[in-house]
C-alpha cells in the first residue's frame, strides 16, 4: 500500500549498515580525552573530574579535521562557551522562574550556531548539553559556578592538546586520496587520447587507461564522500571543496569523452595534421594539469596554483590560417572541438583554484574573476551569516525556535515532577531534533533501536 511506502523506507534507512571500518583512532583519542581527566581528578581527590571529563569528551568530538586554525578555533570556542554554559546553568538551577527563560534564550542561541556549518552545529549542541547537565546539579554557593567553569576550561584545554598536538587526526585523508586517484586516472586517459590524436593507435593500448576505469575511480571517490557525509549535521569547508573537486573531475571526464568522440568523427582523409597535433597538445596539457591538481589534493601543505595556459584559441587560429586547405565538414567539427576545449580549460582552472585553497580555509575564487587567493577572513565575513539566518524564512531560525521551545518544555516538565537525571530527556531532544522532518524521524528511530539493543545487551551481561 502506498501509505506504508515511506515508513518502510525509513525503517530500511534505520537498520542499514554503513560500509567502512570503525574509526578506531578517533575513538581511542576521544577515550583518552575523556578518561584521563577522570583519573586525574580521582588521584588528586578533586570533585571536578566529571566536569573536566565532560569538556574533554565534547572537545574531542568538536575536532572535525581541517586546517589547524579552524580546528583550534572550534575547540577554543567550545571551551570558552562551555565554561560560560556551566556557570550560567549552575547559577540558574533551583528556580524554575529563572531556569525557563534562561533555557529558552540559551537553547535559541546555541541552535543558531548551526549557521556556521558542521563546526557550529557540533559546538552549539555540545554547549547546550553542558548547560543542561549543569542545570541538574544546583550549587550550594555562587563560587561553585566559577569553580566548575574553571574545570571545564582545564578539560577543554586538555582536549585541545590531545587533538591538535598529541594526536592530530586527518579524517579527510582517505577522501583526498580517492578524489586524487580520480584525477590521476583522468590524466592517463588524456595521455591515451593524445596518442590517438597523433595517429599512434598502434601504441595506444600500452599507456592509456580505459574510460571505464576512470568512471570506477570517480565512483569510488563519490562513495568515500558519501560515507564521510552520512549522519553529519552540517558541512565543513574542506568537505565541500572535495565534493566540488569530485564533481569537476566528473565534468572534465564528460567533456573529455565528448572531445574524443568529436575528434574521432573526422574522416581520415579530411584530417589536418596540424589540427590533430593541436588536439594532441591539448590532451597532453590537460593530463599535466589534472596531475598537478591531484598532487595539490594529496598534499597537506599549501601548494602553488596550477596554471592553466591552454584553451581552444590555438586551434581556432590554426583553422582560420588554413581555412582553404581544410574541408568545411572537418572545419566545423574542429570548431566544435575548440568550444569543448574552452569548457575543459574553464573546469580545469576552477579545479586548480579550488585545490589551491584546500588547506588554508579560504573560499575558492569564482570563475569570472582572476584566480587569486582571497584575503584572510575578517570579522564582517564571520558575522555575515548572522544577517541571513535572522530572516523570517530562514530554516535555521525556525529550527532554533523549535529547539528552544522543546528544550524549555522538557526542562520545565522534568523539573516540575522532580525526575531524577531528567537531563537525559533534554540531551536526547538536542541529539534527535534536526532542521528537517525526515532527518529527525530517522534519528529518532535510530535512537529508539539503539536504546533497545543497548538494554538487551546490558541485560544479557547482567
């Protein structure tokens, strides 16, 4: 029945197993950031081990990879905001008349942080969870709020040390290698087309890679990107650029196949040696360009921009010079090939510009201006998304209002009935509630299924 089609699809999504291996290094690093403060607090006889451990755990989760500057900014903001959150939550606890309005405003502000992408969503949710947990433990004196804030700062600094210095991870490395492999296969394919254009078909089987192998490499890169993005609440700048680079490689492959077909349709007796040489030169230049882009993608440090100095002008100039010697039908096909070469040049230049900014955190230049690195971001560009998110039709604003209302109601109800450890209700809401209904439904079903499975495993162990 049609009404059951959507629930069935959602249940399949819930029970589907994602391919890939567990991220053991990330898990071990998070365990170190979480457990070490607990051990230190126990050895020192301090009661702040829990708060330090909470800050260490959230700090390890906030490190999503990327440039050290952006990673340090995300974990640093989380540390400072978490200390403020625990202080405000501690001071607000105990009186519902104070807790309710403060919770609404705090949840609204933390949810609006989603406008800054995956880092903002992670930091905002973590800070809100720290605030909710602090609400559950009223302090005997205001001094305790400052003490807890200090513990959160210490735990956050420990997480930054582990994430940035002791054990930095490179979560985008497999995606980099997969996307770069697509460009390298594309370069081999272009090398083979260069041999064919020169008429060396006898040797074309020795060097070029088949188009099917290029497609396979591009599909593997797309699969790596999909696995990395599954379940991610937002988007990172580096992830977006790698996705754009994969799409550009796909476009380059399509235009390259079109150019190859166009060149192959020219009859042997109508082929012009100079025009064929020009086509071979383009294929060779394209191969060199995409190899340079592949090297940029694989490199962790900043690289020099790959220059794209080839286009269809040379072929058009040759056709204009030898117009009387080339038949009209062949000339028309060569003119069409020149247009395809222009398209290849544009996409290759855009790919080179995007790859050049892959490590520094800046935006890639647009195609209608010279490819020059952008200046460092200023305060205005950082605050720019705030103006857009405050628009009445903003999805993030509506999500933040829903989050603020539901979290406030949860805090009010759990406080009114005196539910022990009621913060678990609020934390579950923060984790499950998403900007879109479909994503919220999937997360809710996964949460329920995971809780039931965890309960069964616990009962079995008991």
